[in-house]
């Protein structure tokens, strides 16, 4: 390479040097190894103040496999340097074309993955096979390529003679490299690779995904393959749920006539029907006191979607009307609603209460009224007095793992508002992505919001969760501009939803760390070392070795660095500026705090320096309190309180020779709000321990409230299952003040052993006052589309809405177990009838319609006939007996099916959408 300083050589200086261009690739061809080498010798003459290049010789050393008749070996070229460059570029292009012509195009490589055996070799592991199918006209060579994919790092090639080796890169990114046992895959051929991985494959969530190809001669570029197919295992090794199991679950459900169902949802504190209905038309005005003008306008906007014409909004008037009037003494979010032949009257003390009154009025409207413009709708005559059970009714939206567009966030806010959820916990950053523009820190979105193939994570983050090799092409990439976020805040504000932003720290922070690394490098190149260091999030000399739960080795912020706090203050202040501009309320910021692995900070010079200088920090464990103490002080200066995951209020202690976590008295009674998710084995009572100790607790129990868990133990069901399986019943039967009482199954869906809860800490009266609410998170590892988000969210979130708003049900406090069970079965029947006959049909049209999950049919054989049922009365079961999959035109199930053979059943909603097919053999 010619250095820049050659321009300073003395005149008439001559330098001879050799330029060598070499391309080598093994190919599955008869010619064997292709080697192209172009060699050029140049002479540099520094004359007349500029460098001139005169090539001496360009020689083709070996060129098999193709014809270069216009180029001869030992070709002498007496041309300027540019001509030589063109010549070499030509040789390069010819070589690349020849190499490309003799190896497979990545889009012609199809992959099929299938489980072969569970509990392989009598161990908790799975044997699977990946088949590479060549559908192109050129071979997949034996070497020179790497296949990247996302999966558990436990995946490894099986056998000493495996054709590939599997290597862990970072996080869930792995790469598959051919060994000397790999044979070229010719056109039309295939190669089977057996893999072993830890645990069981209950469903597709743990299948390898996101495969892409990288050629060794261009390691910075990744190419999408043709296709990937995951085949259902042939045997039920893991105990998938069967149609008969579903049938048994549904047997307690009664079909309740529509007229006997409560027409307001979630269930009001007081509700009575008067048999005095009201006929509502577009000519009926909405008359509101001045304090409720905004709520009246939103109601009128909704009625415009019912009638095709917006009713008038007035501040006064006589005659039939919907009236929003202010009345003192109804509480912060309480309201009264009366519907009579003269109209509807909503009374409330606050705009929030008036808003919830309008939402109840919307659920009184018949669910099919949105299907097409109506001339009139009949509202049931009711008297309602209502107020929420909890002031904090939250849904957590994770847009970090997989991104959702602003339009889908607004649609989620519409859903939350309809069912009176009032907190959006906005999880906008994590290891896999930073999704919010922060002025002054452009790398956070330029680098941290993009995922694609990379060798250094400097321009964007590596692929995770199957996001593929190309930045900007999948839900792995994306962010909200400052203007987008302000729009979201305004939309939420108008619907009385508070948005709590989460700045995930100090763990789960890889996107932020890599972004600030990129900023550092940019400013160092610009000669600004002090500014470069200003927001660094890691000690550049840290040699600590660790591995997070998600298998990252570089995702934890160094909390000893002053630059860490400068960064967090910068982000906090920019957030507050956005909230102020939106006119949106903010009382807290969530700072994460979960899943920091052992080993972090132990070899950080910055940490060792802090320990030497600060007597309050004796070891790396003390850094936890140091960090959150600083964050707490920073928030207090801004009149905010600290929210976080449970770990922010825990500390390690030794008990009976074991390290355990207990509530940290240092922060108790300091208004820390903790989202307690862990109620798994050994931590069943953790939420109550923390509430009893003085922490404000938001119940976020994984077993009952994690929306990302799969509905059923079935291979076809999307979603995770590390914390169990979660259908709509689990949030419904959750008892906030005594949740251990009604735990019915363990995380494997086996009946729970009540002895598990013996000796566990119960909630005290002080603790009860510290339970501030309920939260349902939807982590997005498997959520790559809006449709999938809505499928995982609905109808589960309706159970959360019911439990967060409605009064404590009688079955929850009944001490007689038999009476409690009978009362529960009745309440459960009423709930699922309301969902199937009112709320889900409404959601076919509301806010453009939602892709809610339709349940699978229950089925069993009895007395030689097939019996079937559904979880949601009001939906229809259709079936076939000829082996075909049921359609919207198939027979409707009305009673026992006596036909023999394979009976296939599907549940359909009123719009014609259906759930998964189930089959039973009636022999």
C-alpha cells in the first residue's frame, strides 16, 4: 500500500514494489481448486512534484476453469497507474464472477429443522436434525463459508465425525462452520446435520432461527438463505396438551344467555339493570361540563365510527342527550353511569372518572354495531357506581427485543383505554435494541436501534432473535423519533394513561454500551478525547469475565464510572423535556435492575479505584446499593421516585450456608416501586416479603401475568414457556392479596402441591397497603409482527383488566373450599361468556380490529361419538370427517359426532377467523 507521505519524496526517486491480488476457493467442480493470482510490479517516479506509476509487468500466474483469451501470461503493459488499476479491478471482477458462478447463491439454500428425540441419551437434552437443501444450479462448497443463526448456545454438532462445528458468538448468535468431514452439496443435493441442545423443545420458541450465509472472502456481508422450515416432531415426547385435556378444562363452563350477562366490562363495583333502555342515534348530542370537554369529544369521535356521523358536542342543552357532569365525592377515578329513556348521564369528580364512565358506555353498545354504520343502537338501561380496585393497572410493552411501529403503540393504547388500564410501562431499551431518539446522542439510534450482520458491532448491533443479516429490514431494527414519542405521550395523556419509561440499567444495557462505544470512537477520531469519554458506559480496561442469563458477555454498565451517571442524567433530562412538551404527567422513571450476572466489575480498574476511595463500597456487591442510591438521589432532585424490577430492593445474605436474596432495609420505606415478577420455586412469597418490608409493590407474577408465555403446552403455540403456560384463566383466577391460595398448576402445568406454600410469608396489613397494583408484561422475544403481539395479548389481557379493576370476588375470600370452587366456576362461566359473546366480537372492529387468539376446541370420545366444546361460548365449532381442514363453510358442531375416522375440529369467531385445528380418531 502506498503511504500518503510518498508525496514528500525527493524528485527522481524510484521505488519498486509488488502488488499481489490473490483469490482462492475450493469448488465442487471437476477442475478441483480454483486459484487466481494476479501479480503486478510497479515503479514509482517522483517527478514534477507528483507521483507517477508505471507498471512493469502484469502476469497471470494461474487461471483454470475459464477462458481469458484476451489476456496473455507475461502480458507487458506500458500504461499509467490508472490503467493498471483498471486491469486489476477487471481481474478481480472476473475472479469474483467465476467464483460466484461456481458456488451456490444463498437464496438457493433451503433449511429444514426437525426434532428427532427428546431426553436424548437419557439426559435432559434434545437431538434434532438440520437438513441443507441445494435448490440452485451451483454447489455449496466444502469450505469457505459460515452459517450464522440464533439459538441457545447449548446447540452443538453431534458426533466425532460431524460435518460442522457450532461456535457461540455472543448472546443467542451462533455460527456453523464446515469441518473437513463436510462434503460439497451439489445442485439438487442435501446435507443432514445432527445437533444436540439442552432441555426440551416444547414448542418452536427454542428452535434455531434467522439463518444466513457469510462467505469467508467477504466476512462483513451476510446473505439471507432461501427458506427455513420447522417440522413438527412425529412423537409426543414432552406431554403436549391433548383435545381431551382441553375438553375437561371446559366442562365447568356454562352457556349463559346474552341477556343475563353484565353489559359493562370490566365488572363494575355496583351494577343493576333497570329494564329502561335508551335508543341512541347520531342526533343525540354529548353535553359536557367544561372540565370534561376533552372526554366528551373522544366519546363523540367513537360514536362517529358507530353512526358514520359525529354527534354534536355541547356545553348545555335540553332533551335527550349523553351528559357528562361533575359531581364531588366520587374519587380520583370513580364515576356513576345511568342509562334511561332520556339518555345517559355520567357523573364524576375528575376528568379521569368521566373518561372511565365513557368507556363503560362504549361497552354497553352492542358489539356488532361497529361492523357497519348504524341508524340507531339500543343501550340497556343500567345504574352503575364504579371505581377501580387498584390505582396502578399496567401493561408493559417491550419494543427493544422486537420493534413495533408508532401506529401499533397507539392501537395498544386504545385497547388499554377501553378496558381501563392506566399505565403503559414502556420498555424501550435492552441488550437487543435502543428504540428512542435522544437529542445529542445520535449513536443510540444510529447504532443501537439497528441489527444486522457485523464483525465488530460498530455500525449496528449483531442479529438476535432471528432478525437476520440486513439492518432495517425486520423488526430487529427501528426506533421512535422524538416527535413520535411526543405523539405517543399526547395520545396516552388524552386517554388518562401514564407512560412510565424504562431505562434498563445496569444490566440488559448492551445496546446503550455499544452505542456509546461508537460515540467514543467517533469523537476520538475528531481529536476530542474528553468529550469522547463523557458518556462512556464501560471501563475500557475492564477484564471482567461474566455471562448473563441471555448469554451476553458485554451487557453490563460499569457503575463506578462518573460518565455512567452523566449519561443517565442526560437521558433522564431529555425524557423530561419530551414529557413537558407533550403536557404529559411523569412521576417516576423505571431503571430496570434485573439479571446482573456474577463476575461483573471484578476486574475493572475504575471499580477498584472506587473501592479504595469510598469506605461504603467494600466489594462489588456493594456497588448495587451505591448505584441505586445515586439514581435515587438523581431522581429526587427532579421530584421523581424510583421504579425498578424487584432486584433494586434486594440484597444478598447468607442463610444456612446458602446465598439468598432478602429485602434490603436501606431502601425500604423510601418510596421505591418494585415490579416483582419472581414467584417461582423458592420465591413464591417474594412479593409479599417486599411489601411487608416497606416497598411499594406492583404484582407482576410470571405464573399468572406474563403475556409472552405460550397459551398451551402445544408445539404450534408461539411463545415462551420458561415460567409456565398462560391462558386467559390464569390472570382471571389470580388473587392479588392471597395469590398462593389459588395457584392451581406448577410451571409444567401439573397440579400444584399445596405443601409448596407451607411456611411462606403471608401479606400483613402494612404489606397490603403497599400493594399498589398489577402489571402484565409482554416481552417481545417472539413478537415480530403486530398480529403476533395482539395474539399474545388478547384475550389474556382482559383477565388482567378484570382483576385490576373489579372488586375482590367472593370466591377469592370464601374460606369453604367447596363453596369457593362453585363460586369460581360460576364467575368463570360469566367471564368467558362475556368475552365470547360481547368483547371479542367487539374487538373484530374496534380501532380497526385486533388479531385476538381463538381457542382450540376441546374434544373427546364417549360412547363411540366425538364430543366437543369451546372455552368461549358464542364462538362456533366446525368440523370435517373427510380429512380436510375445517373452513367457515364446514358443518357446525351441535352435538355428538357419530361418524367414524379422523374428525378435525376448529373454533370460528363471528368474522370467520379460526383457531388451530385439532384431530381425534373415532374408531
